[in-house]
C-alpha cells in the first residue's frame, strides 16, 4: 500500500542525525523550552527572514496566541476563510471573538479577497489568511483591504513552511505568522509543535510571556498565561529537519509538477497556482466526482488517499450557533463535497507518482 504520507522513510534516511539530536537534548535535560527550543527559534526566524520566532506546543496555540497578542477578544470579529482546517477559527473563538467566514475562489481554492469587504463591520479587527495546501493566498489583495479598514493580517502558515509570495517567504508578509509542526506537515516535529513568527518584536515578546504561564521572571506572573512552550526534544529534532526543508520542498514541487503534467482525466480538477507565488505542494488536492468512491477505488488499487476537508468550517456542527447555511460559501462547499488528497511526500518515487497518475486518469467517477 502506498501511503498518503509515509514519515517512516524520512526517519530511516536521517535516523542517526535525529537520534543524535534527541540524545543531546536528553543529556542536557533541556526538555521544556530551553536551549534546543531557543536555538530552533533563532534558526527558524533566520530561515524565514523574519525578526523573531517563538516556538509553541502546536499550531492551534500559535493561532490563539496571535489573537491574544493583537488584543483580540470578546466583542471582536475576525475574517477567516471557510475552506481551511478548523483550527484557523478555533484561535479566534478561544479569545471570545467571533470568526466570520469568507468563501474561497473557484480556481485557487484560497480566500477570495473580493468577498472580504462586505463582511467587515465596526467590530472587525483582523483577517486570517491561510496558505492552504502550501499555496500562498493573494496577500496583496488581502493587505490592501486590511489597510483600508485598519485591520491586522495574520497568516496561517501551517501548511506552507518555505512557500513564498512575490519572493518573500510566508509568515513574514503580515503582522504575525503561525506555523504548525504536526507530523505530516511539510516541516514537522516528532510529536506536537508550532511557532509564532513576526517582524514586530513586541508581538513575539508577548507570545514568550503568554506561552510561559504569564511570566518573564519565574513565579512572577504579569498576565494570565498558558502552558504552551515548545518541548526541547521537538526543537532539537526540527533543527535537523529545517536543514532539509528546502530540499524536501523542491522534491514536492517536482512531484506536484509531475502530477499536473500527467493528470489528464477531464473529470478531475486541479488547483490553480498564480505565477507570483511559490507553492510548496504540502497537500496535492484534486476535485473528483464522488470522492468517497474515488478513495475506495484508489485503496483497492493499493493507494491511500484522504480528504482535506469534507465539511467547510461554516457548516461544522461546532459553529451551528453562528447561523450559517448551505449555500453561504458555495466554492468552499463545492470543494468540500469533491475534494480528495493524493499521496504527496518528498520520499515518494517517480514510479509511485506515475502509478497514482495512471489510476487517477482511469477513474470513471
Ligand atoms: C494543522 C493546521 C493547524 C493546526 O495545527 P496543530 O499543530 O495541529 O494544532 C492550523 N491551521 C491549518 C491550516 C492547519 O493545517
């Protein structure tokens, strides 16, 4: 069975480097935060070309902390794309603010800037754009609207480490960038992890206090804080994997282009990648008729696929109280009811990619 993502191949290839890094961290007993977590923060900020980064315990916390740093809370609204992983909206909800969902475009499957302005009210404080599937959203258009209305722009970069928009790496475009290092993301920890990055030092200083129980000095709590530090072992592991990120992304791009050149089935629709962006093909998403049937068809042929995401945020039961209805975000709904995710990971071979292409081309719906 070809897996949708096979992390074991990465571990096998770099086993000794990973184990050495973990051993060093254990020898120093730098387990919660500490020198390896701090070292990764500096390396990650350097890699992205941003002023500072603050490692946290997962991407959901990164989004939550970004909202807190911007002073967002009860009575506020934040624009969020309907087509994203639900955690983009959780960070807003945790603060007491309300996510306001906006549809995606029919071709890039990213937030549609032309639909944002009608959703802005006097309570709107920020727009969270998501670089979904590793494809940068239309940042310039979103930023223009944000500036016109005095709103913050937060980037959800959980699926897009190393992706770039007009030559600038994502995370450094808006006010704050949020990363997830969940296993299977294109930069991942051996457990949970995340990072908040910014060119504004003040925001990162705030994250450092919030994530550390509200302390700058131990046992002196300035604000109500959280336990959201990055584990030392995760920092140590990611200092290894960060060295391979560009190489991994280049291979993902190669495989993405191979899929795009090879898939010719007229029943299958692919994502459009605007030419001013460098996507990193975190997820290779396609639209197919009857996706559940497609998954079974692929599985029967020895290929594991899955779906991102079968229910758009605005129609999730958890947000039923917000009162959205089917038809409110038609492009996101169309995508949700037709999406399927093909295998994609850097260690996948050309032969495996071609086998998937052949199967996709023979799918009859
Ligand atoms: C994975 C993901 C998150 C959440 O990150 P966790 O580390 O799983 O908490 C948020 N947003 C998007 C777009 C994601 O893909």
